[in-house]
């Protein structure tokens, strides 16, 4: 059973383990980049692979290129395609929330931190739902870019490898939050956002799941 907000706030079975202001998301992500978790490991591995491909496929470096179009490729791979992917990325975040019954879903941005986010206002999400919300864009877009990269000619492979690198780094925030939640693996954990206050709250059960059995 998913507890309500009042139960999380006032119940003796729960403790608040994190209050995360939207204004502090970037420092939180940076401080958690080295926290080991499977999602963060995937981010690092795919980022490293995409960076390797971006260098290895550089036009004229290893493969012949009569018209390398370096500036055009850099602009497309590092800026244009990643910007076009933002609405798709955030829309994919939204789908699991909608399927779970969230109604007040909001999108926002903090250009100072370079982040765009989707949040379900005052909707309690457990570990499983939050994981689906966080990883859906990562897996779907990574798979799509990888397939397109395999099927494309060399110049577009180079461009798409850079786009894959940028998009994967965009997923670091989701991986950092999942890594934080994973540090409470023996306890039930729930989260909800107050979009008006621009804060996210995380609660862990006082007792471990094994003790509750």
C-alpha cells in the first residue's frame, strides 16, 4: 500500500531522509556522481562508449571524408539533436506518472543549472514507480539512437555518437537520484514533490522490510 502524504509527514513509521530543492539539483547530482549504483554505472559506461565513438569516427581521422563538414556535425550532434530530444525525453518521463494515476503533472526548467524537469505535484511515488519514471527516457532514447547509429553512414554515426554522449549525461540526474534511493535498499522508500515550493521529499521506513515481515 502506498502511504499518503499526511502519513509520511506525521506517521511514526517514516522518517524524512532528504528535502531536495529544485535550485539545488545540480549540486546534488555532482555530489552523487561517484555513488555506485547500476543506473550510474550504465551512465558512465555508455558515456565512455559514446565518447570513444565520437573520437574514433571523427571525419578524416580514421575514415576517409571528402567533405568532413566538421562544424555542421559538431553543431548537429552536440546541440541541435539533443535540444530536439528534450521534449521527447520529458514526455517519456510523463508516461509512467500518467499510467500510475497522477493528474497534476508539471514541466519546468532552470536555465542557470541547465536542467529541464517533469514533476507530479503532491503525488506519492514508491521506489518501483520512480525507477520507471527515471529510466524510461534513458532506455528508449538510448536504444533508438543506437539503432540509428548502426544503420547510418559514417558521418551520421559520428554525429549520433555525440548526441548519445550528450543525452546520456542528461540522464545523470535521474541516475543520481536512483543511486541515493538505492542506499536505502533494505527500507521502503517513497517520494513526492511540492511543485509550488519547488521541493522534493524522500521518506524511508523506520524499520527495514525484513523486520516488517
